């Protein structure tokens, strides 16, 4: 996977690209956990360059969402490809995360 | 197409590569590639994570065939007996606090595939899947 981070007025943004499966989920988990542990409360994950996600990726997101909720924070997600959004939908995750169609919609 | 994966999680890359070739050769669109990859990924990840308690190398034999109205898949492994059809579906639509991380993978397979058959034969798990086109 490829990662980069940036700060906007509203969010601390994690750009995560590539394939998120059992072979890469631990690096995604490390990134996300370190951002939460640093005290960020409004995290936006930009999946514009994410090509694939399996249940292992959702597992990391769910654990992170539970963790940040106990700190009164939230995780939002933007720019998901249709196939990935469908996986979120099947899992019921579209009701748990704030989902934005595009990065611009999220940060505006 | 037939290929063998070893019981190492890094083999998920090989799985993705092989399915990409299969779909290109058979003119199958990206959404079918995604569904085939997700279903096989979840089953293979389960086999690698829970199937073996020795530290030896094992083979997971996979065949993927294009048939007239769909794709047929067969997975064979010599790991511990595991029937994915016996797994309970996760609670979907529950509040965040009640959502659980287990069970989602098999739930995806059930959702994406039209047929799933399991048999235990001569010490092997054999899973047959069919995706209609």
C-alpha cells in the first residue's frame, strides 16, 4: 500500500492507495493507530487510489472506529471506487462511517 | 486455469495476479474480477490463518474455469476440517459498539457467489463455487 498524510481545516487526512487485504492490513492498522494515538479526532481516509479491500481491511477500520469513538472522535471516508463502496454496503459499514463521494465534498 | 498457492499470506498477490490473467483471457469485466478476487481471497485467508497448526509448507490447489454462463471455481486444501457454510452470518446494521469483526469474509463469499458447495474427502477440504454471468 501507499500512504501519505496531510492536514486540512476540518480533517487530518490519510491517503491510502493500493490493495488492502490480509497481507497489507497490518501496515494500514499501524498508520491509522498512530494517527489516533497522536490525538487526532477528525480523521478523513481518502481511498481515491485504493483498488481493492477485503474483510481484513474492514476489520482494521471497525477497530479504529471503536477506538476513536471512545475519544469522542470520528473517521470519515471519501472517494471510494464503486466495487469498494459495494463491499462497505454489504457489510453495513455505510451506516457506521461518514462517507463522502469526493475529497472536495468532504473538505468543503 | 489451475494454480497452486502456498500457505503464506503473501501469496494473496499471486492469487490477484492469476485472476487478473484469467479475466483478461476470458474478456471478463473488472467487477467480476473484483468479486472473484474477494471471494477467493476470503477463503484462502481463512485456510492460511486457521487451517494449519504445523509449521510446514502446504499447497492450496485452485482451479478457475469459464463455463457457458459463468465461472466455476474449486479450492482444495489439506488443512483442518472447515465448512464455511456452517459459519453464522454477522449482525449487519447493528450499532458500532455491537458490530463484530468476525464472519464478514464468509458473508462476502455468500453474497458474491451464486453457489457454494463444501465436502470433506480423504483428509481434504474441497470448496466448489459458481458465479453466474
